[in-house]
């Protein structure tokens, strides 16, 4: 947890404890990741090598449960091998976005949480997306977690601009 103070470390450790309690299959990954703060990103990201990147201002505004959701999201990218699965794809960003929808749905259902009270309300939520773009898809749709990554990519390829969406919106940004 490079470049962190004691209070930040405590918040990070508590959030990782939440992740392991809710998702025991992620404990091995959680114990191996490195957490870095950087201004180079707006919100959060994970590298293929297991480095979770957090924007300091974004992190400061989050509750510990929201940090746990962010960590779960990023760890699921590693668990689901999103980076490797996007290699050689015509649009790697679209592969990542497709997995963002699936991952956010998995998290929402596994926590059985009300999205409005968490960072998930600011994320890529399949149902919100469908409400806006259902006419572009022109086929029956299912909950995001029931699609394979490849199926989700095919659906999103039908939506102009889908590859520019982001998994999280900064809470301090204007809508």
C-alpha cells in the first residue's frame, strides 16, 4: 500500500477484510494485490499484474463499504482474467466495459444490496443502460451476470459509443 498513511491503511485493510468475508474465493488475490494511489486515473483500475490503482481524491470521498465494492470489482477483473481475454480483441476497451456490466451485476446480487446507497449507483448498471439503449439491441435481454463476456461484447457492439463508457463516475463530478 504504497504512499499511504496509517488512517488510509486502516480503511484499505478493513475494506479488504469485507471483500474476503463476502467473497472468500477472492482472498488469495486480495492477499497478493498491491494498492497504489495515482493521479493518472480518475477513479480506480487494476493492472494485469495485480496492482490496484486508486485516484486519491476519488478514494477520500468513499466509505469503507464503497471501497470494498471497488476492490471486489477490481479483483473480479483479475479473477475473470479480463486483461487476458481482451488481448487481440478488435476493441479491448469494449471487452473491459462488457465485463464491468457483468461484474457490477455479480457484486450487486452477491451483496443483495440496494444500489442507491452504494458506489454501484454511479457505476455501469445493466438495467439503467438497457432503459436508454434497448431499441439498439433489438433482442430479448437477460440480467448481465447471465451473459458470457463474449456474448456481452456482441451485444455492446450494437451500441454506438459503448466503448467510451466508464465503470465509475466521480461523485464530485457534475452530471
